[in-house]
C-alpha cells in the first residue's frame, strides 16, 4: 500500500504531504482545493504518467522549473523528479534506468468524471485506456508501444516530406510491423480478459443489462501486407492509414452501440463497468491488488449506484476517494477522512 505522499511544486501545491491507511481513505475539500491534483500526483509517482494529461508539463506549478513527487510503498521510498530538461526516477535513493522494477511496485486504477469519454470520446481515449492497463499487466507492452510510436512518427514525418523515397519508407516498415503486431496481439488478449470482468461489473451496477466489448484492430490480420497495399493511399494522404494507432474498442449496451444509442445513465454505468473491470483484472494479478484513485464521481451517481460501486470494488485494494462532501457515506465505508483546504491537508477530528 501507499503509506504517504509528498509533493513539491506540483500544480497548485508549493509543498504538501499526506499519510494514508489501507482500505478506504476519504479526501474532502471544496472545488479547486487540489483533490484531483493529489490523486494525479499519486498516479504520476506510481505509473510515471498522469491520468488527466498526456504529458507532465501542465503539472509543473506555474512559474517553477521542476517538481518532485515522492512516497513510500511499505518501507520503500519512490521518488520522481521532473523538469523540462530531465526526469529522474529513484527507488530507495538509487536512480533507476530500467523502470521495470520500479513500475512493478504498485498498479493503479483511476476513476474520474471524464471516464464518460471512454464511451463518448474518440477512439484514442479507449486506446489510452487499454495502454494504461496493458503497461501494468505485461512488461513487454510499454516497450512495444514506444517502438511502435517512434516508428510511426518517423514514417509519418517522411511521408510529409516533399519527396519521400520508397526505400526510406521501407526502413521504418520492419520496426512498425514487428512492434505493431505484438501490440495488436497484446491488446486483443487484454480485451479477451477484460470482457468477462466488464460484463460482471456492469451486471453488478446496472441490475440486468448486458455489456459487450469488441476489439476492432486498425489493420488486417496480415499487417505487413495491409501496409503494403495502403502505400498509395498513405502517399496521397501523407500519413500512415493502417495500424494499431487506428485500433478501437467498441462497446455495446443491450447489443446496441453504447456511443450512439445508450442513455447518459447507461453510458455512465458502462464507463464505470470498464473501470471496475480494470480493477478486477489487476486484482487477479500475482503482484497484489491495485491502488484505486476515485476522483469526485459521487456527485454524478445516485445513492444506489454509489453503494453498488463501492461494494463492487476489490476488497483488498487501498482506495483514495475524493469528494466535496461525505454526507452520503454509509457506515459500511469506514476509513480516515482528510480535509484539504488552503493548500494544507489534515485528518478530520
Ligand atoms: N500548473 C499549475 N500551476 C499552478 N496551479 C495550478 C496548475 N494546474 C492547476 N492549478 C490549480 O490547482 C487548483 C486545484 O485544482 P484541482 O486539483 O483540479 O482541484 P479540485 O479537484 O479540488 O477541484 C486549481 O485552482 C487550479 O487552478
Ligand atoms: Mg477535481
């Protein structure tokens, strides 16, 4: 479990530190006090990426050049230093080059209001969702994604140049195809694992509606052949038109497209079910249950769904839950309450 967390020059906080317990932890504060920021810092520390932004730059406190986030997982000290020039990851005071050991410490699932984008948003949101889980369950995922993205960027840059030479293009084909294939296989396997968990989670919070997931690859089975066939089209559009960067995850509520036909309430439920499925999937892993970051979603849910959600969370998981108030809380969800105001955090009472 995450015992404590320290932030320096991270978004609104010049400096703040908090301690956590196992099980439920409630963080209460008015709008703009930094609740989301605190959870973001936990995610940045543990996963080296933000759940709210694609890059770290926006997390840098305005006017500052670097931030530091640190914390303890049991007796181990994790530290992440970020500046526009450099980033540094340290475990027990030792800088880490290979991040595998560091990233193996604790996995994270984050629940937030914008989870609705998983249903309504662009395919990119769903790919990021898969990537976030994939990087946590398979050590090969992150490297494959990196290689693929690099090859794709280079190939697209070449396609945009005035006179791309076919021979130069083929130089990028091999890494693109190799990494793309393994990425596709890992994503397909991930969706196969997510499916039963998502169905069960959806059932638990919606009563009796069905939820189905479908992985839709952005390329045909033979990626290399597809890429070759797409060459003329790629040259005309000056970008790579097939591949895992075009993958999608399609969702169906009662066998109808969730994005097109589900009601707002059904969409929220489907988004929650996806996140719960992620939590359950990670909880099955040998490394132990994930940390759950649950950001201010209770205002959006009616009382029965709030309780159904809390009841459906993996029992063994540590939970950091933010809210503007706790008047809805039932006695079953017991845990320390931390009050966040004026840049300071204090245990209530
Ligand atoms: N890079 C930044 N530098 C300074 N302040 C920031 C930065 N990013 C966000 N903030 C401020 O942090 C405050 C807290 O935001 P947030 O964590 O979203 O609050 P909450 O979730 O409690 O509503 C906001 O007032 C926002 O303006
Ligand atoms: Mg917030």
